[in-house]
């Protein structure tokens, strides 16, 4: 089992952690929404043999052999307090793709927001510089000015609610073999609509006070 192990006695880690925890205390505000962003690669896998359908007393059976059809990348946006998420499936995960997602966030998903508070990790493509690589300077600066970015610390991906939502997506939608980008898009879209229609919100309860008590070993000592 893989674990995300944070460094002990690390001021940089706890500073970034407390910064994100403070963001999660902010109330729902349409003009200043808090949105979490993350991405995940998913192998596209096709069947070699036709699966044996389920029957009374027997589950559906798949042959252990399969065909790899490349990978898909899933970009996830989540507004935890509103119970909204958006999943976008692409064939790549370059700086240009990230910049395109940020433009969608600003101009399509939250066009009327004064400032979007964005929580995400420190992946090398996740930077304002990517906007300047994708767009003319005036557009890049316009998009950057609409974003208030808060990075989760290294080894602290559990602080990103979008990563938690990606785990839900994996368990509820992506366990089966999915052969094509089109099928992946259809499956994730159906999952997204179902979650949004239910208004599935995230009740984040871990606070800075909790961190200072339960994660005391991570803080520098004096």
C-alpha cells in the first residue's frame, strides 16, 4: 500500500498546510468561490475476449488478457461547498492543456466571479507561467488576475479535496476496463451529472487546531 508521508519538523510543509486549511474555513461565496483542482492519468484498456455476462449465481467474467489503448488524462474541478464538480477528459496533460483548463474555469464555469480561490498541487505544469506559454500576454494576465492560487505542500496531497473526489470517481466509475477516450468521456460525464444532481458536498472538518495537536510531530520544535 502506498502512503503519502509528510516530512517531520518541516516549516515549509506546515506553512502550506495551514494556508490551505485556512482557505477551507471560508464560507460559500459566489463572487469568491473556493475551487480545488487535480488531475489523474487512466490507462485505456480493451478486451481481447468477449466477457461472459453475469447470470444467477455467477458474476460477469473478464479474460485476464487485455489490450492497452494508450492513456487518458482526467482534469477534476471541485467546488466543495456547492457540491459541484467538473471532469474533463483529454489525451494529454501538457502546460497548454493545463492553461486551457484554467481558461475554462475562469471564462466558462465562473465567468461572474470576482476572484476564484484555487487549491492545487505543485505539479510542474500547474503554474501561471503555463498561461503565458498558451496565450497572448494580455489574456494570460487577465486569467491570472482572476485566480488566487494556494498550493498544497509536497507530500500533502490529502489536503486537496479534488484528489479525494478523484478517488470517488475511480471507485464508482473507473474500475471497469474502458477502451477509448470517447467511452471515458461518456462514463465520467454520467458520473459527474449524477454527483452534481445529488448536490454531493464535502464537509471538511480538519482544522488548523486539529493539525497542531494531531500532527504536532510535523511542526518545528524550539
